[in-house]
């Protein structure tokens, strides 16, 4: 066993927040760093100022989903320094770095018996124990190894043992990186299912997305693993003329920067067509369609990028 495989762990809660440091979590965040996770209770109690502080005080980096693998580099007390290997980032060539409560991770086990993988294709899906009792609710884009199937259910391997999931809630693939690649316009169709989902800084789940978490996840649903952050996303894909929207197509990524497009990239969304942007705006707002013309974002456009089948492809 290699040193890296010996240090592989998996997310053991529906959504684990990846913090900047062990000191980043506040007393009010207790429900968000627990296991069992009390995600809704945590999110509901956070007032606007407390949500905004997650960003302004650089407390949160990203999130990982149930079963998602991480490299554990170091354990300090009750916290683990991790690398989220499915989330490309300029911060570390191996993936996205940060800290996760150790109680929200479990040692990863080998996948020799895996018969492929499933991805949750609905907003949230119920995992079931083998005896038919409900086990855990998992969010959109959760990926788990497939071990067996029955008439209505797939049997999946989880950090907590074998569980069942409805076939109607998932799509399947031979491997994590072999889910069907679909045109980028399909990412917009996926995203429309999450209209009015609240913005959450660092959010990577159907409980709340940030801007680049939204684009990352809708593209993940179309078979692509793109970088996690908007500034990294803006550097890849096929370049599209940004000054003439007649060249833009449904599903193109539109990027926005400070100083009327000349500064650092700060925001990203999908071009919907007809001059509209589908995006997750900012704290206190929700996923929406926005008319770009006349908006505050219009003059901050700094790049347009295109992915999709046979163009701007990421293997």
C-alpha cells in the first residue's frame, strides 16, 4: 500500500465543510462540524452577518460530499488537514486543501469489488439500510461505488457499509471519470432545477452553492471535473469573444472581475441565452436568472469560456 493510499479518507456525513483552519469554526457552527451532521439546523440559525463572515473572515474554503475521497496530510487534535482530490485548484496540484473535523471522516477502504459508480441525479436522495429502514439523505452529485442491484435499488458501498439507493434517483458509469459527457447546455438545464436555492459561501451541495460551486457542480453533472474556483475556471475551456454576445451559446461560462473587468476574477455564471445569466449571486441571495443588460455585472465581464462535447473538453 502506498503512503498516499494509506492516508485516503472519505467524507462520512452528507456534506462536510472544509475550513481554512481548525480555529475558523465558531461556536455557532457546532451543528455544522458534528456527526451526525445537523446541516439544516446550522444553516437556519446563521443570520446574514454570520453567513457573510464565513467569506469576509476567510473561514470556509469549500465542501465535500458523502463518500468523496480526501488525502489526510496531518491530524491535529480533532481536525484533519485534507486535500479534496476531486476538486482541482491552483492552491495544490493534488486538489483543494483545507481542514475538516476528524469526526466527519472515515478511513477509506479499497474498491476492488466496485462494479462501477452511481451519481445522485436529483436534488436529494434517500439512502436505505439493507433491512429497508431509512439511513441517510444525500445531496445532488454524491458519487458512490456500485456493488450490486435488485429490481428497484442499486446496492452501494458507503463509508458506513452497504446501503441501497433508488435506481430512479441516479445515473451510473464504469468509473468516476466516465460519466456521460453532455453538451454544456445540459448544465444549464441541470442548474434550473436549483432556482431559489440560497447562496452559501464555499457551498458545493444542493443545500447551498456559491458561484463557482454552482458551475462546478452543474458541469460535474455533465461529466466534467473542472477547477473549483472561478479564477481557475476562467483559465480553461475554449475562449469565446466576450464583447459580442451574439457569439455566446447556452451553457457558456461568463466571468466577472473587479475594476470593470480588469481586476481579479470574482464571479461566474452560465449564459442562459436571450441576454440572461444563470448564477448563484452572493450571500443573502439565491440562484436566479438575471438580465445582464443594465445590471451591475454587465461592465465587469472579463471572459467567456466554452466546454462541452468535442470542444474545450477536459478529460
